[in-house]
C-alpha cells in the first residue's frame, strides 16, 4: 500500500529528471552545432530565394485556379510584416509576368527551379548537420521529393483554406447557441496552431535524410508550432515599438525587420529540430557516452568489433544488422557509431543495403570477400583515410626505415586474422 502511494511521486520525479536531462542536452548540442549561425545562413538563403520559390508555388496554384487562397495564406503567414508581404507579392507577380516573355521563359523557369532546389537543399543540409548525417539524397530523389513537395504544398493550403471557410460559415449558424458556439469559435482559433504544428512535425520527419521516429518529432513539432504562432502575436503587438524605427529608417525599415522576423522564425524551427534529435538520441548525452573524439586505437577497436559482428552474421547467412542493433550490441552512442560506419564505408569495408535513399531500414553488409576483411587490412586502410603526407619525409633515416618495416610486419601478421573469426 505504501509503495503504491509513492509511485505517483516517483513517476513525477522521474519525469522531471528526464525533462531536465533533455533540456541540458539540448543546450549543449545547440551551442556545439552553432544552430544560431545556421539560422543566419538560412535567413540569407531565404531572402535570396523567396521570390522565385513563391513564383513556383503561385504558378502551380494559378494553374489550378487557386491563387487567391495562396495569396491569402501568405498574407496571414506574414501578418506580422504586412508591408513586406505586399512588396513580395508584387515582386512575385512581376517575376511571373516577365518569365512568360520570349527567350526569358526557358531561362527564367530554369532559374526558378534551380533556386528552389538550392534553398531546400540548404535546409536539408542544415537538418542533416543537426542529425549528424553525412549522406545526402541522390540527385534523382532530391528532384522528385522536392518537386512533389512543391506540387503538394498549394493543394494542402487550398484544402486548409476551404476547411477554414467552411467552419467559419458553419459557426455563423451556431454562434448564439450556448457552449457549442464558443466551442466552435475556439476550434477556429485553434486551427492555425494545429496546422503550424502539423507542418513542423512533417518537416522534422521528412527533411533529415535519416529515419526520424514520429514520436520523437511530435512534441518538438507542437512546441515549435505554438512558439511560432505566439511569436507572431508578440511581433504584431510590438508594431507600435517598430513604428518608432520606421520614422528613422522610412520604407527601408521593412528589410531589417523582415530579416529579423525570418532569423527568429528559423531559430524556432531549428531548435525544434535539435529537440527532436535530442529526444530520439537522449542516451547519447549521458556522461559515459559524450566522448566523440576517439583516439586512433579506440577507433580501431570499435571498428574491429563492428566488422566482427557484421562478418559473423554474414558468414552464418543471417539477417544483416541495422545501426540500432549494432548500437545495442556495442553500447556506444549513435553519433560515434555513425562516424565509424561512415569511415568503414569510405574504406570499402561496409556497404549499405536499403530500399530507399531515406534510410528507413538501412542494413550493413561486408563490401568485399570475407577472406580479405582482416584486422591488418582494416588497420592499414583506416590509417590511410584522409590526407596523406609524402612517405619520403619519413624514410630519411635508417631508424625510420626500420620502424616502417616493423609496422609492415605487424600488418602482414595481422592480415592473417580474419574479422569473422574473432
């Protein structure tokens, strides 16, 4: 009876400790990966690409006859910057008109598509840096995924706009009904928060080129969506303060304040992405697992254990290991394991087997015959990974030549030890 009474307090204490660990880990990784610098880079890239990207989206929407919904959505998104939204929409309309003229048609369309792909590629690269992913999507998957995203985006906006209009029309008939009327009004006011949160959850799952569990992206997406909406409200209510600077800078004030709005917006988005990574890999931030700068001997040892596991499983004809299974066997952090697996692929010891470039079910198998995969060959190839120096520098004396011969003898003996036999 006493133990059952203590359980709620124990659960509460555990929950507080987990949240505290996540926040501490988030802060450490946030500063280590220089997320603010990444937000600045994305702000600059967005400023350069926003007109061509919106031109593509508006052109697709106009092709379906839904441009009015896209413009309304964009104005609502930039309700904190109404002047900027009108100027950008004017640029977009002018861009589309000029794109239709003569020889500029082909060049303009190519430039639009290239700008779109470059910005989304920059976003993906930033998310991959957060998730410590070195492998990019293939060119084909990059083009197909990004273009599918662009075509789907206007359709989703139109569907959500239609839903919002229907709910507002339906609410007019219920506004005077007790309980139901206020409840419907609450739902209408809640829609922007839900839509923004769903957008961020999808972004956190889709954008990194690795498997992100939905439960790891759910709460960060909701937190980022709510934070973005609250930031909009705060920014709108601070327009009186902004107007004082308008008196100084005039119409030029639109640019710095629009960049400030984008900088803070990207910071919110990237903090959510970092939080998603931290939740999914929380155990990697434990004191015993924070070491990422392994010594050469430690890299050799862990690489040998990794290859031994994989080679044994392959020799037995069993199912290939995933990175999570290797992590559970060795008890090392995913950030360390990812680095080691990448190096083993670079020296052609490992190869990835996956059904798609997203890496939902990446399996690892030996890249060469098991007879060639020995401790000596592993040591030799890892030692040559990276930039090399001129070997003549090290063979300037007989002592160096003797040392090199001893090392070669060690490698030759080590090549007799197969990794699958360990």
